C-alpha cells in the first residue's frame, strides 16, 4: 500500500515533467524529491507499528483521560 503512494506520486511528477515543456530542471528535481519524501513518509508508520511499544504520534490526542 505504501509503495503505491510512492509510485503514484513519482509517476505524477514524471508525467508532469514530460508533458509540460515549461518546467525547468529545478522544478523537476523538486517534484521528484517530493515524490520520494511522500513514499518515505507513508512507509514510516506501518514499519514502526512492528516495533514493540510503538504508539502513534496521535495517541496522546486520542486517548481518554
């Protein structure tokens, strides 16, 4: 599932670069790094769930006191 987010964002960045001739190299690099960042960000939480004692960053906002 996480790899599909990365793949979709990377493909969107590549298609944007291919079909819009106005994009320069800097915009292309930014879009590709954004795609990689999205893939890494979406892979962190499911991987962290495998660790013992892991809690979601939103745990403190959702637990009843």
